[in-house]
């Protein structure tokens, strides 16, 4: 028989039945293994450097080119926010595929962090009748408008409260992140998210080496594995270096605005102060940092 290495999730599932026996048998301390190390946010700088070095070596071998795994932390006095002009969005889905390319999402099976919903103008924002699978030779289609949905980066995030192992949390700059190595794949966060913004890797993610973006972040777009959850991180690998998210840069009509909510001169603050903004499912008190507005 071929010997296979169990995933961390499988190992932890088996742990409940063997921990007592291991202790009784006088086994040595198990916490030295990678399965039992602390979550990434609890590691020291030297531990992070060692883990990142290992990942970069593994990715370089797998993809045949150098891959950088960054660990840049939150910028001081920054809380990121996003605003999207529904009156400008034309439903072209360029944001979807730019996000795929930037964030190394699986091509086969296909996985998207952004969904663009086509809605009937007469019904308004109506999720019951939204169409995420519209096909059209030209967009926008008459009588319709478009509502892109991704992670809303909630201040009061249900996904964070639902995670039983603390694998997801909100950083000081407002980005809700996932420690993929700490995720056990239980999908409680997916059940808790009212926006359908989290996605589970049921199969081994496939990114062709020639399409891999080698500029990655540990808590963002680094290559993932089967059995973990992932989602939008506002392109953490870009915004913590002073760049816009990929979807903002690619939008052909300028419908997407991004910036520091704590900066009174930022684009996103201008929108909040001068436009009538809307957050999805406000009645749930999730307090999103993703705002929708009509600019025209």
C-alpha cells in the first residue's frame, strides 16, 4: 500500500481518540510537529521567517519559478474600506477574472471570490431573483443592473465568531483574514456568512505554473490546498504596499473606490460623506466595510 501523509485536519480529527493513549504510553511532547504549532498571528518573527522560507522553497519546486510569500502587517492608522457605484457597473466581470489572476484562485475546479449578480431594475436589489450565471453578447443588458458581491469585511463578522479554532480574524487594518494552515475545513464560517463570500476547496486547487502570480502573502493569495476555506482579502499583498486591489485597477468604468476610512481626504471617505450609501443586509448588524452607492 502507498503511504500517505495525513492533512492537519485529518490528524486533529484522529487526535481525540489517541491523545489519552499517547499520554499514558509516555510519548514525547507532540507539540514540536507542524500540526501543533501556534496560529500564525501568535508566532514570533523567527518562527514566521522559518515557515515562510519553507513555503517559498516548496512553491518554487512545485511551480518551477521563485515565489515570494510576504508577511507584511497592517499599516498604522489605516482601516481599509471599499465603495462600489452600482449606477456605473456594467456587469462585464473583468473584476472577477482579474481577481482570479491576482489571487491564484483555482482554474480547475473553478473558484471565484467575486460574484456579479444581474438584477431586474423593476425589482431592485432582490437576491431571490438575482442571476449570477447570466450570459449576454453585450452588457449591460436593457432593464438590468449589476451587483458584484465579495467578502464584505465586516466589523462584526459572523464568520470570525463561528470559527471553532480561531483560524479567521479581523486585522487592525480591517481586513478579515484566514490562516490556511490553521483552518480545519469544518465550513462553519461558510454557514455563518450571510453573503456567500467564503469558498471551500473541495478539490485540489489547480493554478497552471505559467499563470501563477508569484508575489503572494501568507494570509492572502499564496497557493492553497484541498480542504480549506478562502475568500477576498482586499488583495492584502497589494494594499499593504500602497497599491489598489486588482479589481479596482481593472474596472473599465471606474465603479470601484478604495481607500483608508480613517483618512478624511480618501476617495472612500468622500463617497461616505457625499453619497447615499447602502450596505447589504444591514438588519443583521454585521457592519460591513464594503459600501454600495448610486453615483449618477
